[in-house]
């Protein structure tokens, strides 16, 4: 269940960006990073098993998306933290 949007969250382009803007202690950031890491580990386990070329390509792309998501969360959170400072 999504939390109720706050006035601060409404100032940003996406709901997640607004939530990260309010995440002064980095709790949401850590939670998102953990979820992405779990997904990446699951994908890594699947990649260790034999896969069709199509499945391998899909899993590889999904793994890259998890890594990109992690980088994006970190970048947005740091940018917003710098604005708060």
C-alpha cells in the first residue's frame, strides 16, 4: 500500500522522487536498494542455471535494470539531500 502523498511529494515529478525528498534519514533509500539487491540476486541465481538465449537476454537486461535502478535511487537521493543542506 502506497503512503498518502504529502505536500512535499506533490512538488516532484514522480511519487518515488517525492518520497525520497522526504527521506532525510535514508530509510526508503536503503529499503529500495535492498529490494533491488534481492531481485538482482534472484536473477543471478537464474543466470547460473541453463537458459535459452532469449531467456538469458531477458534476465541479463533485468539484471542491468536492477543495477540502473540502484544507481538512480542513489543519485536522486543524493541530489535531494544536497538541496536540503
